[in-house]
């Protein structure tokens, strides 16, 4: 790739939900550019067939019988939850939806 | 202190069975060795209290299997209920899983004793274990050298004889490459051989848990108890139960071996190449045929790996957001800040780079340009390996291009961590089994590994070749040089 | 103002009627205490992996079949990546490349005959958490996280609010009768999002997505509101950006949620944790063969049996009644049976707030009572008298009739009564013989009065005619 702009760095940081400090933007810009140059090499690969490999396994997915298994106690659910109110997991206001 | 832990598992089993020793003797000795080698920084979390308690409990039980009462170390990306599992990341610094990985259930069934969780690259992303939030482990052969990675802590604690056995995980060489640098035996089984349930995912279509041990026999023995189809992991494969040790000791005469030209090209240091050539000579002397072949697309493997592993990782690591578990940025002004600050503070740079590039790869039109094409070429790599295995029993090469480098050496090149694994990554692309076996020492007296690649689900056959070579080489693989501690 | 053409496309999410979740074996229950129907998979714990619910695939296939879709026999799942707190892994497992069904259609009735609404695709996916919002925070309940869903996406084939409503009613009926989903909009087991645009030309204008519409009729209201709102803007020469609005049922209007930025970037990729799923031809045919009888087929049977159009629709509206009635096809008079079910039986159930299966009405009793009504052995008045006994007692219909002292009058007794009536009403007999057909009705009435309703009316008619024509 020719160049990677500051805006593009901020865009991928947004997609990945990672805040970047002002002084980090340039550092990551240089590093990401290097990695993007690496992956660009895929464009030079010729003569491959169209079939795609999603996973190396050859078998089909076994299906699970629709019967109920063990569930967690609500107290266990809350063990690792950083913020909760009553039975609920709490997050800052969800604006968008 | 007695040196029980230098004995083989089979010897220890006999001692336990005949009540000459108790599990607690082994556990205490392990913690004593860990304590004395604290500087190696092999462990992130020790399970001392629980391990001693369990050892006591085992005294009331019958010694019913080979691994009964044997201490084991677990890489810190494998979930252990009630025992902190950090993935060497700040974001999981205080994370205590509420469930066990399937392999942990299997280990517990055999009444093995988990001594602790081993150091690693953060989320298994790296090739020298230096991306760990808890600082890098050191190589028992030379304190100033890296262990390799990402399963660096597991490799170092087995190599340093702190514990006889460890579990690692391998996405692009993370078992085999540190095994090579630390002079131990590390197996990445065929994709689907061992359940991934409970292994914190890095790249789901490549990740595989495997055994890391002092010798070939114990490696095969440990794989015996790890493998098997798991209804909780749809990619685990239904295979007839088998004993992976069953061919060990058999003659290898007449076996057909291939060496990809790429594996002996100038990407490999001459010192490592020389060691490897000695092995080739040995095999020929013992009646094997060795052909140099080309494997199509093998030179593209690292690029495919970068695209697919970073893409999958960007999805797999999205769940760490400060909502359900793990580090959570305090008093965020809004939801966006909770996400972006939690992940900014929680992840290290290597992880950030990989998930940012992964997001880029999958974004909009790029998905087609990079990701779909990489999946397409990945299929071709698999096919070209399959073609080779129609003619050959094994494909071999060196595991690493060089010996372990200096731990203080700083690389500004973000590609470095991928290039370190250039010889081992192709195996993960195809889903094949790969094993690293010590093949000798460099002039700096650092071990280097031989990489044996087998056909799908032919681990037993690989152990046969590996144990044969191991026996021929008779290397002294104890970094303490047989000296008392 | 009316030279604008409206274009509507609809996305429906319907929860599948399974016992467990799509990718985990925790319970698929509605209305349980928050965060009590979960496991580590639903919570998106690190290291967990999905498993695939067989029944969900089965129901997804059924839905695809009733929507006349082509089936993707070699299908897999994909990850849809977006950060949102109700999305535990911050990716949703769905089907992007290989939806279970594509290129289907639904036929709706319009003023101009049948209209085909094309189905772009139907895919299987997992539901998100339920969230409750306040000013300072949002609260998450993971019970709904991972519940199996099908999403059904139409082409932009509807041109009015009425057509959209008809499509949704039809779709709901198809899914309900295929036993795929409860389709309870009020409980959120069916959810509709509409894309609405208006244009004076054939070229489509900017579309507006309306979400969170709580009932099918409100979909109509929302579309009409959007039509007017958008036309008014165009008439003022104003333009607007693609946006998402929500329907507010207090003001019956749509409210702006957000303006869409440069397309959603969901970064789809194939789900590596789930290998391919192959639906064999045998399996597909077996599923097709075992589909429950469709509403359309039921309608035809009922109409053929002579049930009125109004009553047929009433039956179709009530799946329980329809299923009950279907047990007796070919055995009894369906008109009488349906009249009972929609009339006295429904009234009884309403009065006591009961369900049919909670009563003592057995299939045998129902069959008998309908046959008695049909043959005239009893009449509807008698039925009203004994319905409480039928519903509440274990006794057979015959035993109930006996207890009420209702027995059919013997032939001799009946002939005597007829003779008496004929003797006392010579004028009417005369009228009948002169061709006054109405006279017989009067005589019938007199006879029934004398028999106190205990005679079989069919028998009375036959005997009376016989005696008059002697």
C-alpha cells in the first residue's frame, strides 16, 4: 500500500474500539503500515483455485439435541461482572439502539 | 531435597504405586524448584495452596493411572475454574474463570496436580513471550536469552526441570518454537485432535492445545489423555481411541522423508542448517530415503497467517470490553469511552496492532481482497501438503531459523514476531500435526529443534521417528548439566 | 400529493420455538428472573465455543420451506462484528454467505388479486440480550442472549401500508402454522423493521428504517406516517439522509434515532468454530412432508365443508380451535362442530377463563354431541342446557341426557301427539292440502310444543308429511 493516513489509523482504532493518545497515533501509523505492507503480498499470489478453507476439519458440524443442560446461578454470573445493579449487568447508557 | 522430579514419569509412577513416595513429595519439590528459579519468571500464578491440599487428598486414593499425582503446569490461556487465568494481559489480570477447559477436566480426572499457570505472550500473540504483561520468562539454558513463544513459560519450566510436564497452545508455532529454543519436546497435534473448549481463542481455525515434555515417550503418554472428541467443540474430531506410544521403539528403515527446499533455504542460519544436515545424514544412514521437494504456496504461509489470524483475532478479542468480566475502565463518561479506554489500557501494543490490522483486513471491500483470497490460498496449501503426503511419511526441517536471541534485543519491526515462526506456520495453515524435538546445540550451547510434520492424525507415527532420533542423538537436555541445583 | 409511489421492504425477526438456545444448551424461556437462564457460552466467556441446536436448524428449514425458498444445502455460519453491550461476544453468529433459504416468496391478497412479495433470504442467528434503559445507565439481562432466531428479509416489493400489513399477517400465519415461532409481537418473539421511501419516479429515493414497532397494525400506522412526513419534506424541496427512526406508540409517530453514516461495517467472516452443515435431500423432503397443515389448506377444507367465510377466518385466527376441529375431519358435520366451538364452547371457556384441554370435554363426547345435533336427536337449546355438565362431568353424553331426563320420544307416542294436533287444527291441514306450504311450519311448531322438545325434529317432519299426505 502507498501510504497510511492518520485518519485511516483513527478509523481502524475506532473499528477495534481502542483509544489512541495523540503521541501513539504516529507510532501505530508506522507499525500498522509495515504490517499492511506484509499482508499486501497476498495480491501477488497467482494460480490458486477458488475453493476456500474456513477450517481445516473435514467433518460436518455435529448437531446438538434440543435438551436443557446445567445453567449458572445468578450469583455465579455476577462474580466477574464489573458493574451490576440487582440481577442486572450495568453499563453506561446505550444511546444508539 | 530429593530429586524425584528428575526421574521419568514411569519411575515416579512406580514409586507412587509402591507407596515409596507420596504426591505431596512431588508437589513440594516442584514448588521448591519453582521458588529457587523464581528469576526464570515461568509462572504468572502459582496454585500452591490448592496443589498441596489436593496432594494430601490423593493420599487416600488408589494410584490408578500413570499420571496420578504428577505435577503439571498449564499455559495461562487455558481456563481453570477458581484459578486466575490472565492470558498474560492486564485486561484479564484479575479474571478467575467460572468453568474448566475440557483438557483441565481430563487432567483432573487423572488426578494430576496443577502447580500453576505459565507465562506467555499476551493472548499468545508473539514469538518470544516478551509481550507478556507480567514480563518475559527467561531461557533456562541462558538467562539472557528468550524462551521463544508464545508458550515460553511452559517451555522454560519443563526445560528447567521445575515440572515434568506442561500444556501449551500453538496457533502459529507457539508450542514448537519455544520447545526448540528451550530444548524440550513439543507437539502441536492435528487440528481437531484436542478439544479447544476453554482455550481462550486467538485464531480459532488454527489454535490447538498440545503437550510439552522432557522426552518423546512422555509427550506421547500425555497426548493419550488429552485427546478425544468433545461435544463442546464442534471442530474436535471423532477418532478411534489409540495409544500414541505404540510405535515407539520400532525401526524406521525404509521410511520416506521429504525436506521442502524452502526449509533449508537461506532464511535459515548456516549453523542451524548444519545441525539439520547432520540429522538428514543420520536418517539416510539408518535406511530412510530423503528427498528435497517443493511445496506449493509454502512461502505464502506467513502472509496467509497474518491475514487470517489477525482477522479472526479481531473478532475473538472483541469480547473484552469491560462489561462482563475483566478490567473495566472506571467512571467512563459514556459507553464509547468504556470500550475504548478499557481496551487501550487493558491491551498491550502487540495485541492492539493485531486487532487493528485484523479489523482493517475485514473492513468493507478489504474482506474480499485479503480475507477471502487468503482462505482460497490456504485451501491450496493444504492440498499441496496432502499431495506430498501421498508419497512421503514425513516432512522435516529445522523448527527455528536461528538459536534463541538476546532477551534485551529490541526489534522495531512489527513483522519480526511473525518471521520467527516462518518454518512452523505452514503446519497451522494446513491443520497438520507438527512436533519439535531437540536436534543439537549451537556454538553458544543453545538447543535447536528438529521439526517433524506428519500426515493428518498420524501423531503415533511421528513419535516413532522422534523417539528413534532421540535415542540416536543421546543429547544431555538438562540445562543444569546434571549438576546439583 | 398522490403522485408519489411508496416502496416498503421489511425485515422480520422471529424467535424459534425451541427448548434451548441456538448455540448453547441453556433454556430458551421467556419471562424468567433476569440472568437466571444463562451459561458461560451465553455470557461470551473467553474460551467458550458454540454448539448447534438441531431443532433450531429444523425449524429454520421449515420456515424456509413455507416461504418457498431455495435451500442452501451446504451451509455455514458467519460472524457479524459490531460492538454493543447487548451483544455478548461483540460479534453475532449469523448466516451471511449461505443463508438457509433464498429467493422465496409470500402471496398476499390485494384488490387487484394475488401479489407476490419476494423473500430475499431467511437466515438463522442468535438473539441479543434484553436491555432496560434509564437516564444514567442501561441494564442487561442475558436470558435472551443466544435465543434462536430467523431473520426474514423481503425485497422492496410492497407499495402501501396495507400491503405491508397484509404481508406481515400472512407471514405470521405461515410461521405460526408451521410451528416455527409463537410470533408474539408483544413479548418480542416477532419483531418488525420497515424500510420506507417515497418517490415520484421509478428511481428509489432515500430510505428510512423504522424500528421497534409493537404491533402489525402499528406497522401500517408507521408507514402511513412516514409516507406523509417524507412527501411533505419533498414538497418543501427538502432532502434528508438515510436514517433510522423508531415508532412511538404514544404519539403514533416516528422519532429519529440516528442518521446512518457510511454504511455499516460489520466485517463479516465465516465462523471457524462451526464446521459446515449439510442438509440432505432426504432430510429436506422429510421436513417438507411433516409440515403441519397450513392455514391455507385448512381454509379450503373448512370452506368445502360449508363453514361460512367469517367463521373460517375466526377458526384460522385461533390455532387451538383449528387443531381441535381438524381431529374430526371426515367424522362429523364440521359446520355444527365449528358453530359449537366458536359459539357455546367459546363462551363457556371465556366465562370461566379456561382452556379446552382443562375441561372434561373428550373427543368422544364432542363427536357424540355433534352427531346428536346433526341427526336432530337433540337441538341447540338442549345443548345449552347440558353444556356445563358436558364440560365439568366425566359422564358420557347419554348419561347426561338421562340425568336431565331428556329422552327421545317413542314413535307411538309421537304419532298420537301428531294425530291430536291434526285433529285440533283442521284449518291448517286444509290450508296445507290447498298448497299453502307455510301451514306445515305452524303444525310442526304445535307438535314440538306438545312434545316439549323431546322429539327428534327430523322424525317429526317425516311422520307429519307422511300423515298429511295419507
